[in-house]
C-alpha cells in the first residue's frame, strides 16, 4: 500500500477524473439552443412602434459569448448576463408651458427595455438584492418574474411567441424584467449585479432552518417595526414658524427601496425560516434609575424638538417627545433602542397577521442608567406602589393597544431582583403584584390569549429552597410557565473542540445544573446546595410537588398542570456560547474584545440544533422562541452594528450559511464521485462563487489550502478533514527503527506566508487584502497572494491568514521515521506521538510508504491551528 504526499493526493487518487470542469459556459448550459439569441444584433434596436428614431446615445449591454455561468454556494454577489431581449421601446412626450400668454413645448423621448438576464447556475434559494450600474434596483417597483433554475421550470410566457422551441433555460436562474425605464441609466441598458443564495442539492433537508417554528424579531429604534417608511428632517423655529432645513433622511428604509426595512427583513425571514408559526415582538419602556422607590417608568426616544418626523410624529400613549425620557449617546455609541411608536407596532402586528403568523407581545423594562441593569429595592413596602402606580400603566397600555390582535402576552420579564423579596408577612409582594397584572391582562385580552410571565433561568424554580414564584405559576390567570432559557449548558470554558449537537442536547438533561447545582465561580450557588435547586432539571421541577424547605409547607403548584414555554432562548456566535449563554441585555452591556478566536458561527448553530433536539418532542416544553431575527435586512458596516452581528444572538446571515463539507461534496459529485453525508458539521461558509471555467481539482485545492484541510485516501475513500484525529497514537521508543528518525529544519522567513485576497462580507462584497501579522504596513511583503472568491467575515479572514502562516512555519520542520509493519494502518493525516531521546514529539503524517516489513513515514512537526475543530466530511469515489 502506498499513499502519495498530501498535496498531490486529489489528482492521483481519482485518476485525473477531477479535472472535469465544475462550471460551464452559458452556451453549454443551454445546449447552444440560444446561440443566435445571444448575438449582439438580436439585442440592437429594430425600430419602434412609438418613436421613429431612437436617440443616438441609447446603448445596450450584450452577452459575452462563452462567458462562464457562475456557480454559487451560500450567499454571494454575481454579475448578470443578458440572454434575451425585445427591441427597446421608445415613447415621445410633449409638455406645453404657458408663460405671459405665450406657449412653449418641451419634447422628450423615454426608452424602456424588456429583457431576460441570466444570474447563475440553478437552482437558487432566493434572490435578495439587485444593483443596476451599482445602484440598488427595487424589484417591487418594476414588473418582473424570477426563475430559480430548476430542472422543471417552464418557458417564460413573454418569450413563448418566439416559437414552439422557446427555451425554458432549465438549470439556469434568470430574471425577466419588463419595461425597465432607462432614463436613470443614461439611456443604456445597465449592468446588473445580483445577490443570490444557493445551496447544494439536498442541503436544506433536515436543516435547522426548516425546524424553527417560533422566533423573536428585533429592531433598533422607534420605527424599526413600521411597515411604512418614515423620514426625519431638522427643523428650526424662525419667528412664529417652524422651518425645515436639510434633507429628509429615511429612518427605517434603505436608499433605493420603497419598502421599509421590516418588510424586507420579513421577506428574508420567510424564505430562510419557512416553518415559523409564532413571532415574538418586544417593546421597551425605561426607568430613570434603579431604586424602585424613586424611579419613574416611561417610554423613551432619541428624538428632540428640532426634528420633524413624517408621516407620523412619534407617540406612545399620551407620551410625545415633550414628556418622554430622552436617550443620549454614550461613549460615542448609539443609545439603546427607543420605544416603538404605537402606530408602528399596530401596523407591524397586522402585517404579521396577514402573513399567517401568531403573535406573542413581550413588554420589557430597561434600566436606563450606568450603575446597573437590575432594579433595586430597599424596603419591601415600596414594591406595591411601584407596580400599581408605575409598572401597571405600562402593561395596561399594551393590553389595550393590542386587544383582539395578539395571541399571547407576557406581563413582565426577568424581574428577579424584585420577585425574591419577602415582606414581614413572609409573602412575596412582587409575585402578588404580578398575579394582579395577569388578572388584568386576562380581563382586557380575553381568555383566548395566552398570558404568562417570563422568569429568568435562575428565577423560575426556587430561591434558597423557597418556591417563591409558585403562587404565580398556580394562578388561574397564568396559562403557561414562561422561562428565559439562557441556562449554562456545558462546563468547559474556552473549548478546544466544538461540541456536537448531540452533546449539547444531552447537556440539557444531565451534568452541572441538572444532577447537581451550578458551582462555578461565575454563577455561584444561587439556589443553595440542595439537589432541588438544580435549575436545569426542568423535568424534576415540573413533575413534582414543591415543599418550601424553611417551613416544610407544600406550595400551590400542581405537578404537570401547565406546560413550559421558552419565552427566550438563544446563543451568541462565540466559541463558549453554551458555557455562557448570556441574555441579549447581558451581551449588550458586556465590553467584549472581539477577536478571531472568539467568533464561531458553527458553535451558535450547533447550540441551537442541540437545544431543539433536546426538547422536540417534549411533554414539558411546548414552545420555544429563538432569539433572534434582526429587522435590519442587510448587515451594516458600522462597527457597533457589525460587531454585534459577529458575536451576538442574531441568526441572520449565519445560521443559513453553507458548509464546507457540502461544497466539497457538491463539487466532487459533479465529476463522478459518489458523496456520503458528513458525519459532523464543519466550517460555515458565508458565500463562495466559482466564476471561471475551472476544474474540480482546482476548487478543492483552493479550499484545502485556505481551510488547512487534510486530504487523503483511506479504504477506497477520498477523505477531506478539517480536524485533528480524536486520538493521538503513542509510539514507544523501542518501536522506532534505529537510525530512521530524521528531522530537517528550514528556518522560516519573517513573512514567508501568503496574503489572502478575499470578498469582504462587511464591505459589500468588495475585495479585501489581509496580510500576515508579520507583513503589516511598514513590514516585509508577503511571499505571495492567495486569491479566493470566498465571502468572509474580516476576522475570519485574519484567522485564516494566521493559520496559513502557522502552517507554513510548521511544515518547515520535516521528519522521516520508520516503524514495524504492525503500524501499516497509519494513514496520511494521522497524528502520532513519538518518544525519542527522552522527549515527546507530536508528528502529522504527510506520506506513507510500505517496503518489506517496515512502514516509512514522512510529515511535519504538528501543532494545531485555530480552525482545527472536531468536524469532518468523508467522500467516497467511484469513477463514472
């Protein structure tokens, strides 16, 4: 048995089969049935029914013969190519002006194009955005039809009159646009660019995006939920008049689009999460302090009197910008989101209802002061006045505003610091106040509306052996047990390997917090050391009668009487998200240093998958609201927003990314390799596009180098692995053939690694160059540039470059060693530990040769890179 060195494995193993092309030209894709239609004369003007002569400056973008039809994985930006067009239609217009009794006429000619534009190889999942000559093109303003490139799509009806052999362009995603006005494009058919999402065949089957059925939608700002675009303009008082000046800026819309951000984001959510049934909507009021004796409770806004908002002025109940709290900039950052405008909330709820969603409304209180985010209470007697005079109007307002339109209502969230306080009568006044609020909600909203309270994960259960919330849970006015389920699930900070979805699911039903209370320093023992205080053991709490330890009295809770709703659950996109699944408020207030090591989209997705699997199906947990889908439809470049996307709870643009294994399987399957399912999830790929007429081998080698993949042949399989083996084989000193162990070391130049030229997600798909750390500005130049069309987060690109530099350095230390024949099962990519001259050496095998009764190995001194996680994919090959 012999195996070639790792970098040449791909081509040799499959006998050059992978040299077949992954992409194809447009003509090949159409079997050349449209060659004549692609020629330039077909797109030129052939006269007009409305104007005798077209303007001389009218130009038409034509297709390029032989241009490669792009292949997309994940979400990427691609250039369109015209494949069909009608003659440009011209119309002349005359406007007559009368000035001082005399008339004058102005004649203009308008032009409109009707055409079909190829986007990429199909099928695609969705078309998100279109640009024409670099400017956003709002498809809602023009007549169009999108064909996703399926193998059964029918010909477009507008093209059908061309003849019975009208092509359906099967396998090609394309769009037909009718009567596109050309005046905005200097009377020329513009260049079209598309943002598309596509996946390998079968990728979405069983995917977590197809399972999620309840989701939070969140927005930042007073009009973020609104379905109508609002604008703000500066005003000044001049004499007795208020005068507007400057330009009115969109508050909740993007340039070039006529629909609000909320509508665009809901469209994307419906496409990404097609099986969502419930949507949770959060509204915020604010306190002006922590102490409940003195603080007020009101809505808040960032807008002052010097700003006019149209078409609606901001208003919440009887509060306007005059008497509401004002939110200020803090440390140069945007303030917390202001309270949603009442009319915006109502319009948003009706929009959700029109899309068939059920709605949970969650009013939430935010402490708007620097000294903390929890309310404080010095005297239990202050609690009743706080709830009756300040908090109750807040809840009552939304009960009345949304009566008859919502399906579930939360009377409060995470008021842990109040619900644990006892008065002199050994009762819990905040709990009693919440019961009265639940009764109010039921009276106003009706029995058909689900009413609950959202207790924090360490609040719902008990406190120091006292089940303080049981009176609330047993109340006839509470329908379900609400929990903000940010439970710490795993006990490994800064994990060196990713957890699998299965291990996350198992952690919900065992381990720290389940079999025993939490004992880590960051959590302490909030419930004491008694087993009944193991908060994660929801099943034990739910199915048992409760007895207060301090007086040995049984509570009013009836076992299994009401099911549990996770009002919130979710995970940040960081490596230790299951160890510290902070709530959104905790994450927003944490001053984290975002580094390449901290970001991990795979960990977030895996945690969500594992949590879903742990509770589906379940007789205990009935509904789980994942936090969150952000109503900003596209990722913004501004640092504060982007860093929150990188590491925060939002799932937009992360959970639905393609995977490295799926791309490898798709590419190799196109050239005759039979794919097998990846055993575990691997790196998420935001986007990848193959633009050039290229081979599968070239694609695989590109991905292999960028992601530091091991590629090897094993038992008739071509194995791609982005992980180290789960175990390292120890080779004792006596098994090493005497005199065979040789190590050759070639010193690495300070900047021997390559720079990476990639497509930046943050900067709107612009190319960005990332140099190794040793080759930053003012330092030596990189040894070369590795170009890729991968769409990368900038910090991921930094991690890749650092890993490449690390790998380059490690491969400059090469070893040779010979072992007995009993080690014949060793293969390329295996890691061994060799004891030699009283020192341990960790080695990664790059070549294997068997001669006689000895196994001759070659390879590199091994140290793991940051991308080496516990995940891999296997691909078997059988040439066609």
